[in-house]
C-alpha cells in the first residue's frame, strides 16, 4: 500500500484551513510541502511562515521538499516551523553529506531529491545515510506537468540498489502522478506517491486519495 502525500502547491491558498481539515479526514499519510526560491527552480512558492501555520492545522506528517539553493542556511528554521521530513536537492548541495547530517542532528528524517536528468548512481554514497529519495518525475518548479516515462526505469534501478544493500530507504515519486499511472509507479518499486493536481484538481479529493491508497 502506498504512502499518499498530497502536495499543497495545488491546494486553494485562500482556504488552507479547509484543505487541512479535508486532508485530516482523508486517508492521506503525509502532507507534501514544496518550497521554491526562484533560483534553484524558475518559480517561487511559499516558505516558513506558511508551513508554521499548516503545522498547527494538520495532523499529518509534514514532508518538506526544498527546491532552494543553500538549504543548510534554513535547516533549523524548517525544524522550528514543524518539518518532520526535510528533503534537499542533490544538485543544490556541494556538501550533501554535511547537509544530511545537519538535518538528522535536528531529529528530522532526511531526504535527497534528484532531478529527472540525474542518474540514480549518484546516490550510491549517500544512500546509507538517508531515509528517503524524492525522485522527480517532472522538472521541478510547477504542479500539473506530465509524468516523464523514463522515471519507471530509474525507480526499478533504485529499488534494486536499495534491496541489494538491505537498506530501508523509501522511494518517493514527485510529479505527474495520476490515477492512471500510479499502479505502474508502485509496481516499479515506489513507496510514496506525491500528488498535487490529481488530488486537488479532482471533484472529490478525499475519494481520489482513497483510490490512490487502494491501488
Ligand atoms: C513540483 C513539485 C511537486 C508538485 C507535484 O516541482 O515538487 O511536488 O506539487 O504536482 P503534480 O502532482 O500536480 O505534478
Ligand atoms: Zn515536491
């Protein structure tokens, strides 16, 4: 059974309290929170004050995905804001190992995100230190994009790598997840499905979450 992580990016920002209540009543497991800085990605989303408020309104695990440069500057601030899982991009970190240690020293779970062009092999020497790989299945920056099909091969390769080394790292797929492709993504070896548009763009988000959950 997949861990379902609805992405706030596609929620109605004028009704965040209602969206949190809806998620609290749903079968969702995590709340995926996308932070963008306009430098690492060509878009700006929301940041620490918004996450602080979400933390008060949600009983779900706060899964914070940082699409920002120099994430180490803000690790503590995101912990204080209420992040349970903090994910940084491999492409944004010169000292990735140090950043991961910093996240773990603050008692958060640590994730590494990789862009669609980044080979899973580059995770070899960090895999034993992390809890989660966030594999981007679209180019980060925007919700509602189309799933990149080559991601399926990457999921299988990473699943094999994790199994061979007997690790417990979770594979999270982020971008373009739909009711149509979710099953293939799970079968390839994913543990966590992020979904923005598919959930918040549907007429009955709770039901859509239940459907994703039951795949
Ligand atoms: C994209 C974000 C995603 C986004 C997914 O940069 O990291 O989390 O919200 O949105 P959908 O599910 O609509 O592709
Ligand atoms: Zn994300």
